[in-house]
């Protein structure tokens, strides 16, 4: 059994407390996951930099989406280029068009809430 830590990219990361993407970053860390953060503004969460643009990232297992479908098209190619195992579409981020594209690339789209998945042990 692999004990490799699975890295998660939080898309829509923000330093604003109370935002779901911010909560998810903290909870992922608390559950022992490595995180990468992608947001509109640079900043940091617990010492992890919030990057902008299309940073070069490796070994991304999961992408968790906290941006609405209307803001996702500019991210399609970037996210597919990371070749994650799965993309979680949190409530409000569901996007059937992108989900179909991901499936075609062999990436599993999941409509779920990262916070709930972590709390019930299904992450």
C-alpha cells in the first residue's frame, strides 16, 4: 500500500477567512494533505503561497474547484495539463461541460463537497 501523500490543488484559494476555499485549505492541512493554492490574488495560507496564473505544479492528485462555472473555461487546459486523478466540483462550481471534457481525458469528475468528504472520511 502506498503511503505517498496525495497533493491537492485548491482552485479559488483566498486568504479571506470564512470562504469555503480558505476553510478547505486549512482542513486539508489538518488532515495531513499537501496543498497547492491557486487564486486571483497572491497571498498565503499557513505558509503555503497562493499562486496566480498557471504555475508549474507536479504530482497533483486532486483538484478541488471553488470557482463558478462561468470562470472555469480559462482554466480547462491548465487543469487538464496537470493530469490529476480527479477534480472535485464543490457546491456552486458544478460544470457539466468541463466534467465531460475531464472524463474524456480519463480524469474523474466528482460533484461533492471537499469539507464534507474530509469530515466523513471519504476524501
